[in-house]
């Protein structure tokens, strides 16, 4: 029991550190190495090679790659790639605080999508209040953002759409494939790596890369650029593992609480280490948005607990000893892939 508690705590701490630091590390990496498509491709390559090598050495066990499973997983990997792709371009053109604000807006769009397209019940009063708080904080942040540019906010909107799509639909694609933690990491990153060249050519980034190589651009050979890219790749592998593993090891409530703490840690670290952050009023609006996120998670957790209690009572009445399943909202929080 003590060993299991230690292992679970280690997974949670590892996930919290990786999640809170990764956005800042990626912002630093994209500042020093301004090729977002190539940067994400290197992250995918590091994860694929890392899983394969560690599997060969016997340090981990992953599902074997097969084409049939890859076809089933491909839609999830495509949306995952688009989320990372738009997120990296957002970090290139905006600060970390802008990313967090738009990431925090996802519950609002998910609620709208669930009600409109999936015919789910309208949000409760507490959930609606939390969504209004999130929206108010986001609007206040945008109105006072001195670094506002059309390019940055276009990427922010694209990221918001892709991450919302992921949260609403991806659960139904990946939960029944039967892959273990490292199997998910392998399939997600390998399929994303195969998509990277296509997007590199579509965006024209390959031309910039070729020109930089031919001219031996200075940013390719500086130590701080190498360290930034290396850290980004290593943390990309680590968060793949800790994200999936922590999701399986702890409850939906504990996982969402960890996610909230991660956001506050990211804001605090971002403010302390450099000047690439919002104004004081912008930070207040950001914290307001995060507070709305906390209230939202409390509202859906309370709803989930009530549903679980009703289901448990019904099962006891039938003499059914099966484990009570999580409600749909909690399942999404558990199974939705974590992106940076």
C-alpha cells in the first residue's frame, strides 16, 4: 500500500512539474528556435525513439504497432497534431498568459457544443455562473492586452477550436482501443510525426529551414538554442507518460485539481523568470478566468458525484456489485489527452 501511494504521488508530482513548466519551456524554445513545425516534429521524434529504445531495453512495455489500430487511432492523432500545431504557433506570436486564457475558455465552448450538437442538458446554474466568470475574465484580458496582434489571436482562435474538438469527440475514439500508457504515447507521437512534413510544406516552413541550413544560421549552432530545444523534446516525452499514467492512477477529481494547480504554477513561474507576461490588470483578469475554471470543475464534479451516488443506489437495489462508472463529464476529464 505504501509503495502504491508513493508511486501515485510520484506520478502526480511528475505530471504537475511537466505540465506547469512545459508551456514556458516551449515559449523559450520557440523564442530561440523560430521553426514551430520542426520543433514539434523533433518532440514527436524524441518521444517515438525514446519509447522504442526503452522498450527494447526492457524498461517499459508498449503495444506493438499495427496498421489496423493505427487506422482507428488516426483521427485522434490528427486532432492532437492540430492542437499542438496551433498551440506552438500561438506561443510563437503571443505570451504564455494568452495561451492560458484561451485554454481556460474551453469549458465554455465544450458546454455549448454539448448542448447544441450532442443534445446534452443545459448547464446548471453554478456551471453557467462559472462559464460567465471565465468569459468575463477572458474579455477583460483581451481588452487590456498590449501585445494584441491579429496573427496571435488568429492562432489562438484556431487553437481554441481544435482543443474543443478534442475534448468533445476524442474520448469516443481512444477509450476502446485497449492500448496501455506507452502504447498511447507511441501511436500518438508516431502518427503525428508522419503528419509533420505535410504541414511543414503546406505552411512553407520547409523553405525557411532550408535557407537557414544553407546559410548556417547562427540560431542553429548556439548553445542556448540547443538546450531550449532539447529541454522541450525531453519534457514532451515526459508529459506524454506522466499525463496518461496520472490519468489512470488517480480519480477524475484529483486529476482536475492537479490541472488547476498546474495553471497557477505556470502563471507564477512565468511572472518570476522574465518579462514575457501580461500587465498587472491582465494578470488579474487571468486569475479571474482561472477562478471561473475552478468553480466550473467544482460544479461538474458535484454533478458527477450526484450521478454516481444515484447509480450506486440503483445498483445496490438490483443487487449489482459492479463498479460504478464515472459520469460522462468525468470520463472526458480523465480520458481527454492533455496538450500543452
